[in-house]
C-alpha cells in the first residue's frame, strides 16, 4: 500500500511513538489525524507537520470516553471523507504489585489500554466496512505476551487487547480490512516518566532500549507491506519462543534477573 494521500488516525499522538509515527507518515504524504488529550501538543505537532509541507488535523480526545472517540471519527470524515488506517497507540501504565493495585487503578488502566482500543476500533470499523478496505494497527507490547512483576494491570489489559485484535483478524478475513499487531519492547519515551508508581520503585530494563523512531518505522512498514504481527526487537522474538516452549524456564530466568537488579 502506498502511504501517500492515505488518511491515517494516530491516537496517543502528543508524545513518543505517536508523535514520531505521525511525523514519519506525514513526510510520506499521508493525511494524518493526531489524537490525544493534550491539545497544545497536538497543535504544535500539526504546525511542525504543516511547516514541512504535510497535512494534519488535531483532534483533542480522551479515548477512554466513547463519545469523544465518536466525535473525532466524525471530524475525520468531515475533513477527509474517508479513513484508511487507524493506529491504536494511546496507553497508560501502573508500576505496582497485584496486592498494591486498587480497583480504581485497575479500572483506569483497562479503560485506557483496552476499552480505548475497543472504542476506536468499533467506531472506525463500520467506516472501513462501507469502504470495503482499510487497516487497523494496534501498537501493543511484549507485556501482552508475558506477564511481568509490578505490571499486572498493564499486562492484563494488553493481553486482552491482543485477544481483541486476533478475534478481529478472523472476523475481517477476506473483507479487504487488514489488521496488524505491533509488539515493541522497552522504548525511550516519556511513558516511564509519567507512569503511576506509588512506591517510587526504580524501573529497570532488561535488554536494550529502542527509539520511538524505530517503532514508528515499523508502523510505516506495516502500512506499506502489511503483516499480521511485527515484533520490533530480536530479543522479543526470543522471549516469545522461550515463553511458548518452556514458561517455567522463562520464569526462572526472569526471577534471577529481578533478584539481581530490583529491590522488591
């Protein structure tokens, strides 16, 4: 698929992977609709894109509120008349044990990471059905393939997000609507600076950090040459294979790392 002139919605576009994805797509000639809660950042991003000769539309919205999702989908259609690609990127995290996690915290994480994804898909999908074409890309996480200490709420929501996308893939087969799951590993963004961390634990990474640009590049590649799944780091592929073949061994290796590096 040629990216030029495609209408692409990117959620969570006010920072990190979302911002970089919007910039890269606009440089290739896509019409980008950037969605997030922080309007001033969206306006600055639109200004940057337009200065470089691109086309962008800012849509302030909290994807955890379906009415706001419905509004930005309608705004997109009013401006461009169609939607070619939805990039589900918005998300939030919580760094706490299962015992420390409150019901309110769990609900908040689920509303943003899972229900937000669902609301976006359910409101864009009828548009793609009418067109008989389109693509839904969800930037998930390796945390959706394997649970991790201190990330139970985030992992649970990401597991559900992946299940939703896999079911959608089966339901849209042969319809002209494509779906892609992207699995980044640890990425250099503000995510870990703003993550809710009640005990102020030091967040450590086990493996190399990738850049937002690398993940955004995977999104662009997914549009140009669609794939069902993209794992952005070699270590992620190894982790997936190890967890599937020997989860007990994978647990042991992770526990050894946690004991060596983290004060629980």
